[in-house]
C-alpha cells in the first residue's frame, strides 16, 4: 500500500500545530484514496510525543532517535530524513512550512531526485503525483502547481487545514539510525533565547496585531490587555517595529513572520499588501481602524470603524464579561 508520510516538527518536547494540520490533510487523502498515512518523528526523545500523536490517527508512527537531534542541525536531519524515505518508500513526503523545513526541503528532494513543491496553501493527489495552490507575489496571485513522480515532497503553509483528531491504534516503529559527530561540519555551541512569557506567534490560535494607529504607550497597554484576555500572541506592522515600538521579531508581513491563527485582530493597521502577505491565511479576520476606506476592510470578516482608543476599552470589558460567565 502506498504511503503518505508527514514529518512531525517537535519543539521543546511539543508537536507543532502546523504539523498536525498537514497530518490531518494526509489522513483525509489516505482515506479517500485507499492509502496509508504515516507520521515521522525525528528527535532525541520521540517517546515524549508518540502518545499525543496517536490521537491524530496515523496508521503508523516512525521514529528516529539520536542525541544529536536535541537541537535542529541540517546535516543529521537530512541524513535521518533520507533514511526514512528509503525505509518507507512513500508516495508523498509532507512538511509544515516552517523555517526548519525551508532549510532542508530542497536538499532532501535533490538527494532523492524528487520533485519539491514548497509553501502550498492546498494540495491534492493526482494519478502520478501532486497538484496544489501556491500564493505568490505577496499573496496577490494564486499559482496552480503540479509535480509528478514518487516521492513528491511538499511543504504546507500553516493554517491551510484544520487539525482533526482521529481515533485509532497507531503502531510505532523505530528506524535504525546512526550518526557520528565527526560528520558535523557545523557545531551548535549555544542557543540564546529571549526570555519572555509571550505566546509564540507561529503557534498562536489568536493574534493581535498593532499598526501605526497604536501610537503611544497607552495604545500598547491596550494591545497587551486585549492579548492577555484572549491568551493571544502580539504582532506588529513594519512601521511599528522600525519605530522601535515593538521588537523586530514580532513583525508580521512579507519581510516578517507569516501567521495563520484561528482569529486575527488588526488594530490600527491599514492593510498594506506587504502586511497582508503575512496574515491573509487567518481563519477569521477582525479589523479595527478609524479610516473606513482602509484596505484591510476588504479582506476582513468583521470590521469596526472607530478610534482604537475608544473602541478597545469597552471591547475588552465585554470580553472579560463573556469569559467570566
């Protein structure tokens, strides 16, 4: 039976939601086409996530374990993925489109003489390959793409599919793997992370994005309070990060992060195409802006025309009341 293989990205012992989205889509395609859906975990301790992963219905969970996978390093990861492809012989290898997968997708495909289709927003199987849709030119155009052969390797934008739990009894199978530190040309000495209790933008179910209309400390406090009530990640437009109001790591847009939460609330953001490229895939978009002609209202599901300093306080109060009930 042909297999659809999903690579499961794990960070700090937690499965990335975007990987579960891809697995859910592969489960759906496998069921429709009489195929097998498998998951692959490459980690220093795969057992810490296999029980959780079983809830999402892969037929089989392949694991590759080695201490070298404590941190992301391209060389051993490429070797592990190559070993998994040889072992499973899948029809499709699917990744969530993350910084890590962007590093390795092309190299893995080249090593297997396979077609690679990166950063799709939707995909389906064909008789001899894969077809999909891919946003290009800052998401102004949707390109139709198709690749043939076996395997085909794809990466899928976060938020493209819903996560669906699926009851089942997944088998777990370890793939033999060995790696010598002598093969490392680059050694990771230390990772320095900013200490923060902020919600990770890339994994946030709700994102509050601040734009040029958030012009002072009072506005930033309102953004923080709204984010706290909704347990949301905070992002910002390029104008605010360049002005120093927010850290550059929080910039959403073509030259920043791409987010695809269940709920996106843009506060004081006009909706320039460079910003929209980073959030257009959000499930529900709410825009708050005092300019009724702001472009963001063209893509918003719900819009509030008004001064954010007058809109947000009662909005936050109502949310608190709803949560308390």
